[in-house]
C-alpha cells in the first residue's frame, strides 16, 4: 500500500484506497473492497462511482486538504464520495448538504457509523439557510448537476471558503448546455469563476469514467 502525494490516498496495484477509521473496521459503504495492511484497513475507491477518484485516476495529484481539514460538500447524495473524504479528513468534519430526502435517508445511516460527517438537508442554492450549522471551511467540494451549478459554487465559496483555500467543482456539461461542446461549457464555467476573482488551479477531463464531465480545482 503506497501513499500518493494527495494526503490520505493510497495506491495498491491499479486501485486507489482510503483508510477506514479504526472504529469502522469491517464496515463497507457501498460495494468497495476492504484490504487489511499493517494492522490497518483500506477501502478501495471506485473511479466509476466517485468523480474525485476518477479525477485522481486521470492525473489530479494534489488537493490542499489534510487530515484536519473541514469540508463543505454540496450534493452529498447517499455518501459514496463523502465517505472517502471523511476517511481523508479523519480529524476534521465533512458538512454534507443534500436536498433529496430519499438520498438523505441512506446518508443518515452512514452518519450513524462515522462521527465526522454532519448531514444537512438543504438546498445549496441558498447557502444562508445552513449558516447555523456550517462554519468557514478549508475546502469546498461540489457535485450538483444543475444548470446554475457554477453560480451555486461561487455563492458557497463566497460565504464559506476561508481565504487562500481550495475547492473542486465536478462540472456536468450537459446539465448546463446540451447544444455546446463540453469543452466550450468548461471554458464558460472557467470564465465565470475568473470573473468572480476565483483562481483556476487545475482542470481535469473525466471522460472514460464520466462522459462530458470535468473537475475544476480552484483557489479563493
Ligand atoms: C451526482 S449526485 C452526487 C453524487 C455524490 N457526489 C457522490 O459522488 O457520491 C448529485 C446530488 O446532488 C443533489 N442536488 C441537486 N441539486 C441540489 C441542490 N440545489 N442542493 C443540494 N443538493 C442538490 C441531488 O439530489 C443528488 O443527490
């Protein structure tokens, strides 16, 4: 099990892994594989089920995130990627925003097992609605396939991201404009972020794993 340059992420053969916390030993979140190594447990991180894993498989090397980071996660769904981020920030907290009661029901089960995920049923279009529960954070992750996904990201960065901190948006081109080529849509999103004084750090095309998606890493 070899640590990668990204904090808390490991490689074994052609798969990547995060470390399952001691108190979750033996517990799977989806259909991942658990491997025991040096008295620790590692969960495989499937690039076809998590866009962050796909981005790492496609060359994303570094994110400014550590075991102490607090993360705001927009579009948590049932918690597949949330769970791996929670492994990485094992001394921090993942604030998981999700608007679907159906997805949240499964997410709550995960939160009962893991002590560093706070589930919040809310609409990321209204960041002011969760300001009682969410502090300023070290990292923002967004995976919301809505037409105004860039606006949602910008508004949450403004409200919750600490200065000189990073975030990542998983852009689904077809949710923004089906009539344009994905690259044109990514460029539109990049222009809008830059217009809002948000720096672009990296752009990773996720094709092969997620059609017409790109991961855009930013800094505030
Ligand atoms: C593509 S899924 C996220 C998958 C998840 N990030 C993962 O990797 O495990 C998108 C999720 O965003 C949620 N969503 C869509 N619009 C939202 C909004 N305005 N606020 C909060 N959640 C939203 C959807 O209900 C859905 O569960």
